[in-house]
C-alpha cells in the first residue's frame, strides 16, 4: 500500500514539474511575442524565463496590463479586457491594432529618415567641428528631429487595396504608431553616424587650418 501511494505521489510530482516547464507564448499589446517558461505570477506581473539564441537564460517581468493573450498547448486565452482599456478597442479591433504594430515594425521603410538625419547631423557636425565649437555634440539632436519629421507613416500603396486589414482604423492606428517609433529610432542611429562622420571631417579641416 505504501509503495502504491509513493508511486502515485511520484507520478503527481513529475506531472506538476512537467506542467511548470511548458512554454507559454505571450502576445503583447505592442505586437511583441514573448516565449518562455512561467515561473511566477501576481495580479500585476508575470515572471517568465526565456532563453536567448546564444543559450543564455533571461528572467523577464511582464506587466499583465500590457498582455493581450497567452497561448499554451495551442490554446489561446485572451487576457485583454476592453472594459478596462483606455483605447476603447474591442478584442477584434485590438487584434487589428496589434497586426498594424507588427507590420509597421517589420515592413515600414525608413531609408529617407536615415539619409536625412545622417546628412543634417553630418553637415552640422562638419561645420561646427571645423570651427572647433563644442556644440558639435548637439548635432544628433537636429538630425533626429528633422529625420523623424519626414513624411510617411502609412502602409505602402501595395497594401492599400481597400480590403482588410487596411480598411480597419485600428490597424492603421497601430501601423502609424509603430512606424513613427521605428522612424525616430532609425533617425537617432542615422544622426549619430552622421555626427561621427561629419565630426571627423570637421576636425580634420580644423587641424589642417591650424
């Protein structure tokens, strides 16, 4: 009898341990998908163990209010609550918004903002650097501002076919938000690169004139 009870307890322990190691796929309202093993959960956050491509383990604290749904064993459970959301989107509309965020992040082209920010910051850095002015360090600000103001936060014309998801306002809003953030980030990178290149040119000019 004791042996039978021990066997049952052992099987129960193995089952519990196996359940704890099941990966969850968490879809965030921003469109990010996070996969990992849940370690703990409170009303405010989820503690998730994820593994990077290099094999390193990372512990993430995920704000539950930013979670749209959790998928485990192929079953999705929607956590997003339209009644408590400030967006006013229904569950279906939020799916379109998330799709827009994902498409904006993956598909939006930022060639013009990067070139603009690079040229503006580069020219300013070259000018101030040639005069050995300390304001050369502020060059990235101008490039970032002008680069991020370049026109175009909408999906490409190829996708604007009048059907879904382009016909959905929530999709457009998600795309525009994601495209804008991508444009700002890439403008910062372009501005920094332009400042470095322009600064080197400017300081070289200043050196040759001295």
